[in-house]
C-alpha cells in the first residue's frame, strides 16, 4: 500500500441507461409516436476496486461489457447512477480544473488533434489549454517526440498521417501536461503489430519515468501481458476477476496443455485428452487442470516419450473461457 | 551593465485566446478558396436587398424610410462586414459535435468550451476581414455609398462589432444546447433565424419596418447584433443613442452569458447521464 492512498477508489459503482426501443416496421413506428417504450440497461453494475499510484491495470472484457462506460465515469464524462468514485481525491463528474489537469483519456478511435494542421500546432494549443509553463512544455514535447520517434511527423498536417502515426501524435498531445493518471481506451486498435509494440513500450517507459497510474482497456492480450501485472475482468457490467494476471489462469483456466515429443509419431493420443495439434513427432494435448499430473505420468509410463512440457493455456483462451463461464 | 528583463507572462486566459485565434488563422488560411466562395455566396443576399430597396427608393423620388439609394448602399456594404463578424458556431454544429464525440474531448479540457468557440471564431474573423477588404472596394466602386463617419461613430461601431459577436455567440450557443434534450431541432432553428431576419435589420433597416415590429425588436436581442452596429456607422445617431446602444449590447451579452451558464449546467448533466 502506498502512504498517500489509492489514486482511484470505486465503490458500488452503477450506471444505468434508459434506451428507447420498438419493434421493426411501419406499424411499430406509428405506434411509437403515441406510446414510447423504454428499457433500462445496466451498463455497469455495483463494481468496486481501488488502484494505487503507479499501478498499470488492464481492464478486460468483451464488447459491451462496461469498460468504456467505467472509463468515462472515472474521467468525468458520465455521471454515475449510484455509487462512489474518487480519482485523485476528486469527484470526477464535478470536472474541476485541478482534476482535469491531472488526467488524460485517450480513445483509440477518437481524434483530438486539429485535422488540418501539423500536430505541433495542436501541441501549442494544449500548452495554452493546460497552462503549461513554456520551459516545461518544451521539455515535455521534446521528450515525447523523442520517445515516440515522431520528430519528422509532427510537422505534417495530421490528415496526412497514417493511423499509427496519428495515434502516436495523439498520445504525445494527450501527455504534454504530464498527467498523473492515464485512461487508455483501446490505444492500439487498428494498428499493425510493429506499431502496437512501439506504443506498448512507450506506455511502459512513461509509467516508469513518471510513476503515472495507467488504466488500460485493449482487445489485444499482448498489450495487457506486456504492460499489466494486474487485470480487472468485467463482463455484463460486473467484475468477474480482479487480481494478478498470472492468477487469472489458475482461477479460470480449466485446462492445461501438455506438449509431448514421441519417438513413434504414429501412436494414438486420443485416450489422454483432446489433441489440439499434431506435427511430425510433436503433439499438443489439452487436459483438465486437476488431472494434469496424472495424465502426464500415464504418458511417460505408456509411451516412448522423448520430451514433455506442461503449460497453462494461452491467456487469450483463458479470457475466452472466462467470458464463456460468466455469460 | 546588462539587466535581464523577464518577459511578463500573459494572463492564462488571454494566452489561451491568442493561441486558439492563431490556430484558427492558420487553419482557415488553408481554406482560402472555400472561404472566398462562401463569402461571395453570402454577398448575394445584401446585393439583392440593396438592388430591391434602391429601386423602391428611386421609384419614390429618391428616398425610402429616410434612406437615399446611396445611404442604402452604405447600409448594405457595412452589412457585409457586420454579417462576417457575427458568424458564430451554429446550432446545427451541435448535433455533429455531440454525435462525433468532439464535445467529450472538449469536456476533458480544463477550459469551458465556450471560450474555445469564442476564440476560434474570433481568429477566423481575422482571415475573413482580410478577405472581405477587396470585396468591399468592389462594392463601393459599383454602388457608390454615401458614408460620412465621425471618430465617435467609428469607435462605437468597432465596440459594437464585439458586442454583436458576443450576443450572437451566446444566444446561438443556448439554441444549440437544446440538442442535449432532443436531436432534431432544425425547425426551431429556422423559427429563430426567420425572426432574426425580420427583427434585426438584416432584411431591411428597422426604420422601414412597421412600428409594431420596431417596438417588438426593442425587446429582443436581434437588432443589437445587426441593425445597431450598422446604424452606428451609417445612421445619424446622437451620442446618447450610441451609448444607449452599447449599454443594451452589454445587457444582452450579460443576459446571454447567464442563460448559457444555466442551460449548460442542466444540459451537461443530461449529456453526462446519457452519454453519446
């Protein structure tokens, strides 16, 4: 625990939207003129967690799980329906200047830079918006440009940048005021693997240098694995898991994988478990977690085994199982 | 001896306004052709009014409602400048701003979004006025306006342009914020703009309108965004009338600001409840 207390405290947080609904067709459209039907949708349902200063936390969940709604409540864009949120000892929905000056929200599919101008001009505007003293601004700008390797790009109009280049410029613009908390909603969405990697390593470096707290949502498990020790898994608006990423497999991974190399590749393995792949003398078998050691012993006893390794399921598969189990 | 002089820091809000204005100038100069096309299209409106009313004046022995043809020319040429100055963020833009998520981005900044709009459109004016000058020269050469300006009138006109800009910004912001409650409000906007056309001095000088319309105009903000600035320069208003006009502009600006604050507080609460 940090002496200064958590950066983010969320207690019993709930967000309900009221959405209009009607059947398809002309008759239903005419009926809706006189009688509108509404339905309550609980996007986030009684979630609670705390995040300590400097933590990098992955916020995982399928589409519509409530991740973005939660990030919007944490950054002050949405009022909670019920529950308590405190970010840096502020109530986000009050959107106080001191609060807004210490956070940033980067949404992978949103553009905050001036489209027709080079990014440096938008950076200059952010300097004025966040009242950054010029020497601090120049230092931060140069450091971000350097770390993100966008020295040549920031002088081109934003509309002429590729998606990945634009995202890097967006991130630089969003961090000029040295925010203490970063809310990153799908920051690598749509980017190629190389660009994803560069943005990932930048976030890790920024966290290391500035001790910033990061709450990250991503559909790419590689982002989460590279950056987050802790993950919060949300599904249908409720938290399914909050803990170390390494513990996720133990909690939700119902199976393990045994990779076995055989002297005789023709032997049948069906009686040991589900054969996931078989390639020359190597095979991968999925087995129930509780029976892993028993089946491994059987394999070693029964067959001419050259090599045998036991692995957890890939994290993507564990997450998939988690959501399947939580449905 | 060399004395190091530390540059005084600009007050933060002034720095913000100047920076956003500079950004707007940079951005809008990239759209020279589009801005010119827009401005030339906009000129059609006052030129039509001018031709119609000049014809009426000439048919009535050279004068209509106290305006000669060349005074009408002065009225409508000044009109083009006032119109350019009082172009502000339109209510239609709100729908787009909310749908595209631009408003969310603005809400994350520690500056009220109205400051951004005021600063951005003020910067745009710099570009617009530079581009307007040659058009004004052409209009002057063609229509030969009768315009004599005293220093007091020139000063009041300049200040009244700011007043017109602020009043129109505030009231169109309030109108635009209705989008927080209902997404299709085009009909309401049309109603507002029709009333503005008739009661502001935009269609005709207010002195040409029936007395009841002139009385009604006294109780609405419109005339202070069009008619008053033009008449301050073109008409023969007494100093007391000029000062009264500026006072009315200040009062309507204040009323607009109060309305913006009230509607914004409720609107943003609704926006934050519903999201986008």
